[in-house]
């Protein structure tokens, strides 16, 4: 019996789409393999070992050393926040590019990203500005969450942890979890968000993504609200670890281990609206504090892009 035309055409379209996606995945994998082969063959690319990392880079050695010190500071700070972290594990791989242009040329699959964690490697470039390592620290936090701790991928937690550690101040004594470094993403955008002090009004007028939508991943498309999403990911994590004298920290860590659905959140942390109110006040307080401490004040926003990306959000998912 002949198959009706109205069925055949959609089937052919789906097959064509599947072939196209499969071809795109193969292209991305080939690009990644070619890039690795090029790095191995090019004498400019060198391997540097630290206590917990293998850094492959063609950047100047002082930048490699700076990055190596930063990720080791991250590793130590992570162990402070998560004392159950395994103390031994295989070396974690980082790829450090000498420039943004080189990073873009070798990571064409997601052209808007400033850094990428593509298991088993973090890819970032030597950043401009006062903090030259924050892109890599952000990615290395993703790597610790996934490869060392085995946390499940929940967007608000995954990006929140990476933002929390990536935006923490680093100095010669280490990375200080929860301190605010205005020279990091997403904090350099914080001054550009103006919250009225009336939570219901700000929610109604779209100045905030509601907590419930953030947890359930049902908010507006991230493409139009990237910086707001990342500010909220960072600040919610910051609040849950430090707010009200650490009242929520134990419950938050149980979410990491046992689940992070809305029901889990309300069981471990509290009613969504109650937490929304407290978190909103905390976020406004951190913004005011950052502006007071920053010499740049409200003019401190940057032109540099946005975010990292976990490639599992895209068609080249592993």
C-alpha cells in the first residue's frame, strides 16, 4: 500500500535533519581532533604539569604559570568548601590559548562563547584586564564539579558554582570563596542591573527571572537574558552558601549530592517565595557593596562577552 505524501514528506525532512545534525557533530569532532593534532605537532605548544593539572598552551610561560597557580588555588578552595572532595585523582586537562582570536579559531562550534569545558578539557584564553585567569577558573570549576565530584548536571547549580568560584577574589594567598572580584564575569555586569527594591514590581517588569523558573529551567530564552541568568546563577549560589550566616549551606550541599528539583529545594532550603524574598535582598546588598568597593563604580561594565558553555547543551553532546 503506498504511503501518503503527507507522511512521506515529513519523514524525509526528519531524515535530512538527522543527517545534517550527524554531519555537524562529525565536523565538530574532526575540528577538535585536528586541533589536538596541531597542538601536538606545533613546538609552540608545551605541556606544563602542576600538582593537579596538565596545562597545554602556547601562551607565554608567565601566563601559563599564572593560570597554573590560579587553578591550584581553586582546587584548594574547593576542598575547603567541599571537604569530602577526593584528595587524589588523575591530572585535570586545561588548554590555554595565547589570545582570544586563537581560542575562537579553535572553537568554532559555539562562536559566542568566551571559554568552554569540553570533557576532558577546559578551553580558555589569557584574558585582558586585571584578572587574566577568571575564564579558566570558571571552566575549571565546571571540571571539578563533573570529573572529580560527579555532581549531576543541573543548570542553576552547575553555572552557579562555576560563577561563584570564578568571581571570587584571588591573591597570593589563595582563592577566597565568596569574596567579590569586580574584574570577573558576571560581576562586571552587576552594576547595569537596577532593581527597584519592590520585588513584585521587578518580577512583573522582567527585571528578574523568578526563583521557581530558575530552578525548573522554565524562564525566558537564555539568549535574550544571558547576563541576567548568570548574575542570578552566581548570586543564588552565593546566597545559599553565605546568606543568613550560612543557614542554608548544609541544605545546599545536600542538593548537590541528592537532587535539585523544586521539591528537593523546598525540602532542603525552604518555601520558594520565602527564599525569593531573602535572596532578592541579598542580591541587592551585594550589588551595593560591590559598587561601594569598586573604584569603577557604575562605569565598570565590560564589552567582553558572555559566558562559557558546556557543550552538552548543544548538538555535539557527548
